[in-house]
């Protein structure tokens, strides 16, 4: 098993544990992914509202929001030190609700915060430091998460054949990047294609530099190019992360994932999604709430307008890929059929 120190060496800058988000002196420091890779800076948050706002304005994304939000709960616990139980509990509930509403599609954030609020409440009842109890639980959760990242990455690396062309979408985070690193360690060569991922360009700014940092060949492509590149025989596997997977196998991920899955299916290319598991509170497609962001975000790119202000726009942040297009869900239990998730996650 890879140690924490070995893992940190394998991961690129943006995914190193302390660079995702950390808690220092009652403040939350979040790696500012809006500025990466041109600047390596941290966004400082002094209260829960600042963390919530940071998540909403895309300072962090993917797996980052639940980490930042968890530390915000420690901050909220610190703020109620010495308050009455009723006042403290009410404050924690309000903090959790504010943070959960920042990214409504990604239910992992809500599940994590629900766990933390339960231990915080118990600490308050027991007269213990709720802040410290929350921080201790965050460490336990993150330690376990990184063990699961490694497990998923090993399963993913074993799927990669020497010489594979690999397509991804958006920023598939730790398990995917680590799978590439492990495949490289195994002596396999690969070429990765990453769509730029408009309008925030996570593919160009996060995925491509992270893979380049590993010493693996990577090409940035337009969001409208994958089907053409597949037709040229340059792609053999399609990997993404997932923001949510329902019990019946629908994969929710960055908008564009679905159209790539259709193209992959047409060309006989398997599609695998890395995920902690299926959300037990999301049974089917009808239970999914797709976040719709400010349409104005679609009318500019990196601060430069791309159309005239009078024209309307539409920006659903995620799409839904049905299970028949998914070859497997890569979990800590192994590579599962999208039709066999309920047995493992309920």
C-alpha cells in the first residue's frame, strides 16, 4: 500500500493534500484553482459565508468543495465556543445548510457535512470542543478517502493498456490522475486527450498541467473534438470522475460527459467513471437536481466577452449519462456494473 508521503510525491501540485484546502488558526485556506496553473495561490476565508462564496465562484471544484466545506464546519464550531447548546446547534445547522446549497448536484458534500454536524452536536452536548472534534473527524474522513483513492487508482491503472489513447473530461481529480501515475510506474505508455472544458477551462488549466507534471503526454482539445479524434482511432479508453451516481447507475458529471459517452459507445470505446459509490439518497434520474449556473458565465472566457451582452445564454453545469453507456464504475469495491450498485451502497 502506498504511504501518505509516497502519495503526496506522486500527486501534482493542485491535488496535494494541503493544496486542496487546509485549516489554519481558525481560517480556511483553499487552493485557488481559478488562477492555476499561472499562479499558485490560496484563497483565505475567515467565516462560513466566505467559504460558501468561494465554492460558488469556483475557487475550487470537483473534490475540493467538500473539503473546504468540512473545514468551514470546524470554523462554525469555533464560532459557537462558549455559547448555549441551543444557540450553538442552531448556528451549526445554518452553516451546514448554507454550505450544502453551494453545489446542489454534488450530494457528497451534503453527506459529509451531515456526518460532521452529528459529531459536532454530540461534542457540544458532552461539553467537548466541537471545533477539535470536527477537525479530528475531517482527518479520519480524509485519511480514509485517500486510501480509497489509491484503491480506485489501482483498478483504473490496470484497465490501461500500453500505448492507450485516453480521453477524459473536466478535471477527473485524484483517482484518475493517480491511476495514470501508477500505470506509468507499471511501465505503460499512454497519450491523454483533455477537452478544454468551457467556460472555466478546467481541462486546459487543471487536467492538462497536472498530467504534464507527471511526465505523461497530454493534448488539450476543443470540447467539440472528441468524436472526430475517436474516429481516427486515437482513443481506446474514456475515463471521468463523477459528481453523483444514482443507485440505478446514472452518472452525473461535468456538462459534455454525456455527449462524449455517446460518441465512445458509437466507436466501441469503453467508458469508466471513478466514484466513491452511488448515493443512497439518489435512487434514479428523477432524483437528480442539475445545477444551473449564471448564464452570463457562458458569454465570456477568462474575463473576455465572447458574444454581445444582449444575447441570452444557458448554462447547466452537469449532464446525465445513462447506465447503458457506462462500461463500469470504478469504486473501492472494484469495477462495478452500473446496474449493480444498489447491492454495494445501500
